[in-house]
């Protein structure tokens, strides 16, 4: 009886290991976890899955809906439990710990030359750790200024363009000029202040994270890193040209006040245009302006959305083939339009649909050449540093609770203690 029970248990275990993968007489089944959430984006992803399945009888893809709000912890749990999806949608700044932890497959020899050459080297840098490539960057968005066009025209201020942007000093002067009578030149939605601050700081030469000859990373808050935080701080606390009440808000939270004429401008991700189109009152005239430029011009950090393959997937080549299909130029355009973002592929980026004046697509597309890997891209321990050190430090500085010296000390002293634990 014991021998029979062991045989049954072994058969059940074998069945469990092969479930959802490949039947003896059936097709391979791949699980694709997508984080698409806007209706147009979800529709585009599901349509592409259906198109793949209609033309591939031997490899079927199952669409699985994930969520940006919980993806890191959910993936960590699924990796540890051996239940990770084969194809993983995420963002490049979330990949480092998973890549170094051995949870993601190295795609270097799995991707076709067409896809490798179509995406720029700078974009590939966001998913390259040591000598391996652990994700395909496919969508990205610059941070822009969404402005009340009527307000700006009436004020007579110079309207910036990608060719002639405002400097950070000019931006500060203009927001002060636009303020008064209970209205503000700008509303900074900085509930999550770290990414916005670090990525915009690249324009002023800020880097914050510095990798030494030994490969270890340290935090140094230098002159270039000060420009953007000082601008925001002074707009809020000195000029009173930025609303103090929006510092703890998300981007969507600022839109009612923007539509109501309380703020002239709001710095937002390019994809927020979709919400603005849907929610703006009839007749509200808005436009997209480039973020201010610094010593390094319009340079700006981004963390592209990515597609990765789980290391534990038994069907890595099939998963890579589906990623290649999903990111063919015309398909990449469909995904970009669905998410109101920019594609990383050069052929997709050249599509006329992304260069229209309508909804200011052309303004955003003109910024693509200035996008760089986010400073924290390959830093192990960044998530903990951001949550425990940088977020509270920036929040307190922007609110006026601490000064620039205290901000620097906490970012460097406390930050380096956190990073050191990941680099022993």
C-alpha cells in the first residue's frame, strides 16, 4: 500500500509540474502577465494575444491581468513559489533585484537581430545588468508640462518648444509671474517625489548614484542634483508660485484644480493626456510643453516598460518569439497609442500617427531623443533606499521642514548605509 501511495504521489507531482505548460498531445501554453490598465491599452494587448493564438496552433498564450500597484511583491511571491508567469510585463527600474537574484532569463541569445537593432542602445541599457539582458524595453514617456493654453497666452509669457525650452531659472520666474489672487503658476504632484526629482535632474547634470572602479555604488548629492529640488522648494516656500497642498498628491488628483483654473501648469507624465482628453470640460484649451532644460539640455531619465521571461519558464524560446511578435513595429505603435506613450523602437517612433498635432503627440515625440536611462536603473537596493530614505527626505524638504543641508546628509549618510548592505 505504501508503494502504491508513493507511485500515486509521484504521478500527481509530475502532473503538477507540467500543468499549464505542455500536454503530450497539445500545444505549449504561455502565461503572459500584462499590467495594461487603460481601456485602450488592455484592448490592444488582448487583441494582439488573440492574433497570435489565431496564427500559432502549437504555442498558445494566456492573458493574465496584473496590477502596477502590487507587481513587485506579487512577482517576488510568484518567483519564490515557482509560479511566475512565462512572460512578465514590468518597468525597468524594478528589474535589478530580480535579474541579480536569478529570477529572470538572460535574453541575449533569445531575441532576433531585428528587435535588437530596432531599439536604441540607450534603451537597452535600462535592462542590461552585468553582461545580460533581462527585459525588452518597449514603451517610455517623458515628463512634460501640461499647461492651460488660454492662461499662458493672456499672460504674454514666452511659450517654450523642444527647440527653445525654458531654463529652470526661467521656469521659476514665469511661475511666479503667473501666480497671484489664490492661483498658482504650477502644481507639483509629488506624492512619489523620488523618481520625478531624479529623472528631471539629469537635465541639470545630476546623477546622484556614482559607480566606482570596484563596481560599488555610492550616493553623492552634488551641484547638479540640487537644481530641481531647489527650484521646487523655492516655488513652494519662497515664491509661493507652487501650490503647497498638491505636494502629497498624485498626478490625477491635480486635474480638477487644473481644469478649474487654480494652476497654470502641472508637470505630468506624457500619458496623462489621455485622462485630460477624457475629463477636461468642454472648451478647455490645454497644451503640452517640454520640461525645463539645464546644463545638459532636455536630458531626462526614464524607466521604460519592459517584457521579460521568467528563468523558470520551460519555454523560453517560445516566450521570446511571442515578445518579438508583440513588438513588431506596427504592433508597437498600437501599444503606444493604447497607452498614450512613446515606443522605444525607431521604426515605430517614425510612424505618422505619433507625429500629429492632435493631442500634442508631436511635442512628446520630439523629446524621445533626449531620454536617458533613469539614474537608479541598475542600483541594487534602490527600492529600499527610495522608500526608507529618499521619499521622506524629499517630502520634508519640499514642505520646508528641513533644509538643503539636511536633505543632502540624509540622502548620502542614510542612503549609503542602505546600499552598502546590498553590495557586500
